[in-house]
C-alpha cells in the first residue's frame, strides 16, 4: 500500500510540474507577443512621426554625422528614400525600355513599308535586244564628236517577253530615272563572229576582235555622257565552219538623280546578236 501511495504522489507531482510549465510558456508567449505588438506599433508611430517631423532638423541646427547615424528617424528616412529611389529607377528603366522598343518597332515600317500593308515603291526596268536596235555608225567615230565610245544601242524591246518597265521610261534606247537613289545597273551583250573559213591568205584570221561594252549615264546638267562601267575581251576570229559566240556581262551600283538617263554602247556592233534572251539591259532601285 505504501508503494502505491508513493507512485500516486509522484504522478501528481509530475502532473503539477507539467501544468505549471505549460502555464509559464503560455504566459511567456502572451507577454512577448504583447511586447512585439507594442514595439511594432511604436516603430510604426515613430516612422510616421519621423515623416511628419522630417523638417524639424532643417529648422534647427544640423546634426553631426555621428549623431545622424545613431538617430532612428534618420535611419528610417534613409531606408525609405533608398527604397523609393530604387523603385523609381526600376520603373523608369522599364518605361524607357518599352519606349525604345515602340520607337524601333515604329521605325521598321520605314525600312519595310510592306509590314504595314503598304507595298514598297517599285522602280525597275528590264529591256531586251530587238532587231535593228543599233544606230548606224557616224562618219567620225571618235569620242570627241559624240561624247561616248562605241556604237549606241537603240530601240530596246520593253513590252514583250521578259521585258517590262516599272515606274521607268524608255526613250530612244535610254532608261529615264524617275527618282533619286542607289540603283543596281546591269547589261549583257551577245556577239556572233562569223567564221573566216579555211581559205589561206585571209589576213583576218590573224587578227583579234576587241569586244567592248559600255554603260553610260547622261545628266541634264552635263553635256557629255559619263562612263559608269565597261567590260571587254579579246576574241579570235573563228577559222572553222562554225561562228564564234561570245558574251559580255557587267553589273554594279550607282547613285542616280531624277531625269538621269542610262544607255549602252558596244564595239563591233555589226557582230552583235540581238536575241532578247542573250542581249539585255536593266536597272532597279535598291535604296
């Protein structure tokens, strides 16, 4: 019986100790929670007070640097200013990025008008060889009399086959430029040199044919045509039964003004083959 009573007494003591410990923990939690709420409310009030009375130091003598660092209000306002400046800087950067993106997006249609549904202006021409399109050589073939070398090609075909004119005109074998800009200009001429045969004593079989193609520009403010490009090659007259076939091709860019004119001249015009698939001339605006 004594042992049973001792066990019961020990259990009661243990239960009482647990109960007291629980009560102490609960009281401590309530106390610290109240203190925390009080500190938070005090800090909030002090922060508002610092904001309301932020101009007090400006009215009185300025605090020393060490006093400022130890002043809670100064620390609070410095942190607040830092966060405000950071937020404003982030927002400004974001708005500037959006503005620059919109500006670049708005500038793209200038480079590519088709992006807004407006087709880009087409300025182009491709003309092909036609029969009797070479002017007869003048009595004096020097450059001083005409202002250009070779024999000029006229009456290009501009309507049939692969030929076309897009916002450009063809006048007397000259392409008329409608607007200023950088143009890509190209030309090809095809030559058929007849065979000299197998007859001995024909001196022409020892000679070479000088084939030259010129691209000229005429300006309204300048009387003499300006040579833009030329291409040349030396070809031997064929000795067999078949004729000799040769072609000259050249292309390049040039900045042209409105009313400028482009034309082609060649040497050995009598040997030129005016097949539209082999002899052609054209230009188009690239920028």
